[in-house]
């Protein structure tokens, strides 16, 4: 376990704040996620976010599905704090995130904590790899409000399946918009066609405040 001093945390926070400031000035999307604040938390380095990473890990019951041999892909991983957190329990995590400022933040924190997390600054539709993953994380990433996502849902899911090993797992959280507008049903039915559902539950969501709950699903590739 790495011992982190207050001074080290302050230096890290100062550098990360520069990336957030730069994002606000230069990012091409009209949408600035979480109002320019952190969407994900990471208690290890003293970062508070709009959604609590550590509590989400507990709520999603992920520890039962992870082990030190598993390789994980995180789609639309934001700053990657969730992957950095779960990297303690798996072999490695790859994060695909189109926002370069989020990737730089994630890289900085992963190096700071000496975690095996790799970042790919690319749209998921353009992501290519020869790897096969044991699990893929899709947390409200199948469509995004800034309009930068281009894949239809069915194509998005098929690409995930192509990246999974036999009986690989998907960890899927619904979009806030799908819950707010009651549109998640068809997506859930498609997931059930392509995956054996191991877990389906409602989970609390602190952001946005008008969507207090989302649907979370763990599925095994058919």
C-alpha cells in the first residue's frame, strides 16, 4: 500500500485542476461534464466527485465478479477513476475515452498510484485491439448527451460482444435520459437477447439529481 502525504495530494490536485481548466477552454464538445467538476470520486487521492466510485462498486456487487486474472475494458471511462479503483482487484484495465483531458487526468492518477490502467484517447467506434477481455464496463456510455457517440445501440452491443472472451461479462448501467424518459425497456430486452443476465437491480444515482435511480445489469455473453 502506497502512503500518500498531504503535500503529494495537493501537488496532484493542482496539476489535475489545470487539466480541468484547459478542458473548459479547449474541449470541442458544447457539454462540459459535471459542470467542469469531477464526475467520479477517488478517495485514495482525496477527490470528491458527483458520483461516489467506492459506493458504486459496492452497490454494483462487482467484487464477486472480479479476480486478479481478469482483464477489463472500460468504455467512456471519463477520468478513469472507477477503473483505477477496480484495478486493485484485476490484472489490468483499459479505458477508452474520447475526451483527451479526462485521459490525461486518469493517466496522471494511475501513475501516481502505480496502477495497471491504460488509457486510449479515441471514440469507441474507432477503437481496435487484438485483445479479448474478461469484462467490459459500460456505465451510461452507449449514448452521450454531447452527441459525440455515433454507434446505434445494437451495433454498440455487438462490438462489445466481439471484444469479450467466451462467457465474458458486461457491466451495464443505464443512461440517465433512458430512465427519465422511460426508454430503457428496448435496450434491456436486447441485452437479454445477447447475454445471460446474472444480476439486474435498481441502483441509486446522485447525478443528475432528477434521476435518483438507474438500472444496473451484469450479463454473461451467450
